[in-house]
C-alpha cells in the first residue's frame, strides 16, 4: 500500500492529499529515508513524521485491506514509538 494512502486509511492524517503534500515536503520518512507519496509500505517499516514542534514515529503492524478503518482500530495497524 502507498504511504500516502496508508496514512489516510489508518487515520494519521485526515486527507490523502495532505499526506501526499507532507511526502512532497520531505517531512515523512520510511526507515530513515525520505519517502515519496507512492512509496510502498511493508509490515515492520518505521514511519517518521517531522512536525514543526516534534517528531512522531510509527511502526507498521499490518496493512489494511479495506479503504477505511475505524479510529478505534488504528492501533491494530500502527504502533507509536
């Protein structure tokens, strides 16, 4: 699954276009490498997002098979580090 779609599906960002812009602005990295919006994710990858005030890291636990998931199920797919 693409990184921009994943961030939207697991409710880390509200819109896929926002996730795409974040990737283009080089604030999203996968395994310490800057990620393009179309970069594919695998289970075990570490996503790091550099916000203005802080950095947040997530580990991918599983890839969603549906287009959206409920917010209560977010932590079945990612673990905040």
